[in-house]
């Protein structure tokens, strides 16, 4: 089922007579107050679909949809499309219109931005032009994919033949993924990240680096015409500590249990003579942010000896250290150490 890709998207215009703002032509309503109105010609209204889509149908709903006479409907207007909101191509034009609704198809194209251009007003009042709703519908890519799945994570948005760009996020333990594309045309050739893939089969494993976005192109070629889909995959960065060292001067203070990446809670005991303990949380990555009891510690490379933080100790069991580790991709780990000073 085709979808109206402009519904509730961002709309702008060359001019507007308020309160009839351009956003009203993509709100799904056809009441007299839900329309765009302009009084300067030539004029235009543009809608950003938010991404590139394959499309082949447009609908314009005019004032007759609210029960107004046909001479309130615009008589002439043009549909234009663009991939960058700079260079525009005329897709279709309407002339001598008296109908309440324009519903027309055109040769399938790929575009992100769509605009209606008007050069004159409505017959009953040539100084004004008005549109109630502007709709553009997605269409199957002429030589694209009918299916695309990923071995880990989920594609955003959900796969559609008409949508060319996707994102996915995978956990830090996923070192590689595969993609399974299915061509819409028998005999089409497909490459995933430059490597040939049989339609309906999993691709080669594509290696991912933690914290780095990997763009994976899927190119479908039919009769020497190529169509490219892109999937940007982000592998999350782990926020685990590689080691925790607790010391008093040159003497280590034993942690219970011993330090381990996946162990979040510890206890330790010191003698009454210890005034200050030094905590050194060590990381596997210099990109991690580390705080201890709310104080930010300088991130270090894995080869150094830790990030020292001095902690005054009170007598008794009320010495709690909270170490918060945050990765560049938003993973958060919280470690706690309860120190008892005897």
C-alpha cells in the first residue's frame, strides 16, 4: 500500500497570509481554516519529506473539498521535485483546472523535496491562491529491492522498497553483521559493500568498529541501471572498566571480590591509620568519560596506570565510592565500592 510521504512533514513557502501557514497543507485536514494562502506571485510551497523516496503520484486538494464553489479552486500550478532543495525538476503541470482535487501519476522518480509553484490566483480572486492539502505517494523502485534484513539490530525506518537510506545500532559485542537483500527483478546483480551477493542470500560478514559508524552500500543493477541503498550501522562502545585499583600510599587495598569488568559492587577494609585512599579506575578506551563521586576524571589510554582519585576516609563503614563510566555511544556503567575503616 502506498504511503503519503508528506503527511506532517516540514513545509515552507515563498509567502503566506496568516494564519494560513504552509504547515496546514500537510496536516491531513480539509477544513476551511486548514489551508495555505498566499497573495504574491509567482509563489511556491515546499515540503521536505525527510529522506529520499521513490514516488509516482501526487494529490492536491483545493477549496472545493471544503464545500466552496469551483471558482475558488486554483486553475494552474506545477509540481517540482529536488534531491537537495537547490536544483529543481518540473514533474507535472496542471492547466485550466476546475476540479476540487488533482490526483495524477507520473514516471517514477527519486526525490526528497517537493513543491507546488503557482503563477496566478484563483478565478474568483486572482490576487489569492490557496491549497488545502498536498500529498505525494511512494512507489516501488524501478530496479531496487523488495526486501532487506540485517543479522543484528533493526533497520530504521522499517524497510520499504521506496526508502533508500537506513540506520541500525548493534551492541558492543557484535563485531560484524550480514545483510540479506532481495532484488525486485530476476537477474539483477547485487553488491553489499562492494562484494557480489546472491539475491535472497546473506552477504559476507561486514566488520564493525566500536564507536564508529559504518556506511554499507547495497547496489542493485538491472540492465546497466544501478540503484543504491545505504545502511549506516553504529556499533556501541562498551562502558566497562578494565580494572579497578585501590591503594593507600604504595600499598594495595584488596577488593572483595577481585576486580572484574562485569562486577559492579565491591567492598574493602582498611586499618584505622589510613587517612586517604587512592582509587584508580582503568579503561580500555581513551574515549570513555569517567566520574568518581561526581568528579570528572581525565580519560586515559589503556596502557597507562589508571586515573588516580584521592578519597578521604571516615571511621566506620560509611565510605562509598561511586564510579560512573559513559561511552561515546551512550552506554553507561555504575560501579560502587564500600570501604570500611576499622
